[in-house]
C-alpha cells in the first residue's frame, strides 16, 4: 500500500511533463504542416535536379576561377 504514495506523485509528474511537451509542440508549430512530408517523396526528382544545377554552377565557377589564375 505504501508504494501508492511513491507511484502516484511519479505518475502525476510524468503526465504533467507529457502535457507540457505536447503544449510546447503545438505552440512551436510542429503540427502546422502535416502534408508536406507526404508530398516530399513526389517531388524528390525536382530536388535532385536543383542539386545537379548547383553542382554545375559550382564546377563552372571553379573552372572560371582557375582559368583566371593561369593568365
């Protein structure tokens, strides 16, 4: 019976902590856009194209920089 006096405050503390974390998550915008992650897989190809374009731009910049050093 004495264990109830230990477990009850611990359980109330854990419940309060869970509620506080949930309220923090709602207020910080964690649940604002639930659909974005689902649609992200559909547009993965576009991300790869953007990454390839950025790599090409970087290669061009490096080749132009190194060409200027040689002259």
